[in-house]
């Protein structure tokens, strides 16, 4: 009698998705500082909402292939829980980034304007911003692109050239471009020190960092206390005390 050999079930090997790609986080202290500032400003703006803001985090976009990843300097995703993650897997999260920022540098500018641009378009990222904090590699140092028909088209600044008939009104020399993001609900521009600045599209208020917000709260508290002291003195004077 021949004994039948039982086949051993094949257990699929677990795929490891690294948490780092081995590349440096930023080219310089300036790039790292501006990247962190950008991430924290948007995190603060969307706090309490179902919006995930992160940056320098690996996004894996092809299940089963740990070689297919990208790490935007800053990205925004709507409709997912804003908790801490080690990596972002598109097939598990179910939502793609809708807005991406790249803090460009001498070593990344070509990739930002070519390889990454094609990749983000393929992933369906609707708004793509490239920012050069040194103002040495991009002219102007802030550019915006919108996804149209599977590819990106440049977004014209809202403070760009305006034509009325035969007359053309151009922005002042050296004036930075200003863009309006319908997704973020923000106006985006640069200040005199080439720092990214965000303004609420409705209220016009500038987004503040944690430190700026703290200083503003302290100033307002001091002003309120000074006003209360003045009112107490005025009341005492009227009472003849």
C-alpha cells in the first residue's frame, strides 16, 4: 500500500516595508527648519478635523512592492484619522494625499520638477507646490501646479498680470507670487525673508506657529489686564476714592 505524502501549506512571507529610505532628511538646517515649520502650521490649522498632515514619511503606493515609495516633505490627506504613523500605505488607508509640498534644493530641484511631478500626478495628488527656501534654484521660489486630465498645469498667481483691454497691470518688482488653494482654504505666499506664509481665505488672518500664538495670547492677556487696571482707576476716580 502506497502512503500518500501530505503537502505542506505555503505560508506567504510577510513583506517588510522600511520606515526610512536611507536618504538624508534635508539638505541643510534651513531646509529642515522650513519643512518642520510648514508641517506644524498645517497640523495646527487642521487640528480637530479628520485631516492627516505629515511630512518626510514614506508613502507606499503599490501593495506587495516595498520599492515603490515616496516621501514628500509635506502632504495633506482628508478623510483619515490624524494619528501617528510609521509609514503610510495607500491600500490600507484608502485615501491618497490631495496636497503635496516639496521644499526644493540644489540636489532635488530636477527630481521635484520631473520624476516626482509625474509620480504625484499618477497618484492623483490634486495640488502640488514646490518651494525653494534659498531662492537660488527656482525663479520665482514658489510654484504651484494643479492636476488636470492626468497631468499638472501651472497655476497662475492671483497677484499676477491683469489685463483690461489694451492695458496690462503687472505686480511690483520683486513681489512674490500668491496662490489660493481651494482644498486648503488658504492663500499661500512668501514674506520678505522668503518664508512661506499662509492666510485664511475668508478671514485673511495669517496662520501662526505655536510660539507666535503663545506670544499673541500673552500680549492680549497683558492688554486686557492693562485695560482692566485703567477701568478700575477710572471707577475709583469717579467715586472720589
